[in-house]
C-alpha cells in the first residue's frame, strides 16, 4: 500500500506541474483575447466600411462566430484544467499512503475524493444511466486514522455498490426505481464515527452474506473481481482501526455497509 501511495503521489505531482503551467497561462490568454476582441470592436465601430480585402477576410474567417466561439473555447480549456487539478488533489487526498503514521483527518474529504475518482463510473456507458449520490453528512470531528487505508475501504465499498446497481438495473425490476447511493455519517455519544454507504442494487443473498469478508470469495465473473476487496477492507477497519464493518442486505432492495471507527485510536 505504501508503494502504491508513492506511485500515486508521483503521478499526481508529474501531472500537476504542467497543468499549473497551462492554467496560469490560460488566465493571461483569456485576458489578452478579450483585449484584442475589444480592439476589433473599436475598429468596426469607427471604421464600419472596410476595404474589400478586409471584408473578404472577415467573411472567410466568419469573424462574428469566431469572436463568440473563441472565448467559449478558452473557457472550456479553463474548465478542463480546473477539473484535472481537482482530480490531482483528490488523488493526493485519496492515497495519503506516503503517510504511514496515524493522522488527524477529515473523513468527509476522504469520501469526496474517492467519489471524484469514481465519477466516470457513475454513468453506465452502454445505457447512459446515471447513479445519483445522496450525501447526508453529520457534524463529524476530525478523526485519528490511517487515512490512506480508510480511503481504500471507501473505494472498495463504493465500487461494489456501483457494480451492484448496474447489475440490478439490467434486471426486470430496473424500471421501478432510480439508481442511487446514499452516504450518511454521524458521531455517536461514545466517540465512534459511523459511515453508512447504501445502494439500491440487487441485494446480497443471506448465504453469500456469511462469506463476504472471506479472502478470495467473489460472485463476479472471472477477471472482474479478485475477492480481496471486502476482505482487505474488513482487516483495515477491524484490525488497523479497532472498528467494525457490517453488511445489511435485502434482495431486490439493496445493500448497506456500516463502517464504525473510533474518533481517536489507542496507541
């Protein structure tokens, strides 16, 4: 896990440097473009009847369209670079695996970073169906934990929820409800943080629920699952954080995973 964290941090750093260069220059490019377009507008105002050669050039380049579309193009580039910067930040927040010691972190930041990384998976590429994320965040204190490990738990559970929803919505009852993942957080009176991640997918049969946290157990087709995600998640929560990882599931209604960890870890 530490090696993975170093890899992710390295990739994030290498991406971030050129993106910051592009983002910084885009600000000047947009300002310069606006100045040039304003200058063209002044020329058109004071010299409304240009010579034939200029008229032909204006018509050929479709100046009116160009002046509106070029700013839109620059804005879209600015949006793209901001999106890349957001993803890079999320990768850095998500991994935190270069921090092998316990840290005081914001659990919600870890969940949000994981969701950003998984954003492209929230839409079914074949059907165009989109999963809605319903967040009900409580007022959590900062939590002492191994942030990279906890974020990996979020990744494993959310990935499984996405798979369960898209598998479920291909079945006969898919038209009865809209796909949604609900995430709720709260802190209990005895200083335990509870994170609930629920989907309205297929649900898990009771006989399979008993084996969910067994190493190498999977119901996915060959090549689509290792059977280690939930087993590793269980170890991370129970053994590394003295917490609990529970599963509540009903067929054709969905599945909820409940992660409970203490606000402060014992030394």
